[in-house]
């Protein structure tokens, strides 16, 4: 089983697998990305006219995501884009069609506490206890902003906050537990059109919080949506802090880094909504992200798994004791997935292959790794790790 930690000297700049590193420093052609994103989003909505309606149909979302990948990486994709720009384009399209549009990076930022959208050109963000600052987020136009708000409302659950100051707003809880308020009336100057709250507002309480929750003493009692998001956001915060403090660590610092991670996870009382079990999961996730291969870590350690197939950031299946099964393994986004794949490739030995559409590697323990440069279809895995050496 291959689960080696990256060497301290390893970098994420190795592009031998044909995919984009996490941060290349490239200058993005934003005008072209915007045009391609608009084109792809329009085509997807034409092909899947019920995509923006209430609720999430799993099969519909899966098929729509396949088509997005075909537009971004398929034979008819724009040849003017680099592999890094394609990764960015893919994330922009996924945010536009299935998430929060241009607000996606802010929603994923673990330091963001509140987002206020005033207009298509003005979005303010507050991180931790700091003052609000301009988030430099711009929508295409007013119609783009209003349509995104309508989609978010349709996919969220109505709620009410016991706060008279919020009487002129409609309130919702999104699919991943974020509280939002949207103005019911034309927005006067200085009043936000839409607000995202990542913490309970002072003096306010949601009706959904009055339901008594069961005692969280086992895995089955964990609330997967909201708490999983908290775990992911906290993991990003801890790992970003560790990377800043230890930009180039050596083997002698491993235990020191582990202690730092434990302090962040177990000694930080600011995230009291995480149960002891969830903090243990968070701790292991941080270790996998810093020393190993992120969300693939638990799969690589499982002796019953002989093959791992990763299709995209949200779809992974494994072969366990000869049977294929889907796994709830979610990367932060497509760029996070490609960063892990680059790291995996950098720790393996390249192999020659007659198939020019793939890159092939052998890990130090003999497992075979295949990375698809341009998947022919969304049903083809982007990454395959086979511990038996046969695919």
C-alpha cells in the first residue's frame, strides 16, 4: 500500500503529469475565461433546463458535470487555454452552475465570517473580527447577479430569524448550512442586497435550531452537511497556517508540526460545534493534507482496497474485495485535486506508455498510477491507482 509522505524538498511545480499545479503564477486570460464560462453555462442550462430549479437531483447534477468537463477538456475545447487556465475555467463553471458563482472562492475561504453583496460591482467581506473590506468580486451584469440570487434561493430552505432588524429580508439556509438574507424591496444606498452569515448573528436564532439534536456520541449521529463543511473550512485554515509557518520543513520538524496541528484542532475553543469525534477526523484530515495525499489518505491506508478511481473533485469509487463502490471523498475543488495528483506523480517513477492520452507511474511500493491528460468522456476516470499492478 502506497502512502508515503512527500519529501521536504518536493515542490508542486512538477507538471510531468500533464495537469495544472495548485499555483503556477501564470497570468490568466480572464476575458477568454469569462467568455468560455458564459458559453459553457449557457449550453449546459439549455441541455438541462431544470438544473436551476428547486432541489438537487443527483443524477441530473452528475450528467451536467460530465458535460461541463467535456466542454472544458474535450476535443472541441478552446486550444488557446493552458492546462492551468482549463482548471480555473472548470472551477468557474462549477461555481456558476452548482454553487455561488463569483462568490465561490469567498464561501470556501475558512477565514471569511460574513459576505455582503451590494451590487454587481461591490461585494464586501469580513474576515475574523476585522472590518469589512472590498472583496474585488464582480458579476457580469445586474442580470447575472439577480439570476444567481434566484438560483440560490430556489435551492435553499426558507428560514426565519427572531430579529426585527431583519424584517425586510427573506431568510434561507443553503444546502451546506450557510445562512443568507435577501432584501425583499429595492435596495437603498448602503443596504446590502444579499448577506451570507457564517456565524450565528447576535440576538438572532433560526427556527431550524430549535429542534433538539440527538446526543452526538457515534459516527451515525454526526450531522454530515453542516459539520462536514465546518471540518473542511477548519482544515483549510489550519493547513494554510501551517504552510505559512513551515514553508520548507525538514524531517526533524515533523513532530513539531504535528503538535502545532493538535493545538489548532483540540485547544481552539472557537469551533465548539465540532464534536470530539469530528475534531479527531479534522486532525487526521490535516495530517493527510500536510504529510500525505489529502482525501486519498484513508483510501490508500485501507488494506481491503485494491483500486481507486477518481473522476472529479466529488466523484471517487474504489474496488474493495473485488466489488466496485462509490465513496464520499470530496476535494476542496478541482485545483485541489490536481495538486494532489501532481504530488502523487512527483513521488512515483514515470513509465513509458504507448497511449499518448495518459501518463503512467509506478509508486515505490509497486502500485500503478494512471493519470488521464484529456479524459475522452466524463465516465472515464481522471486518476486510477491500482495496487495489483493491472488495470
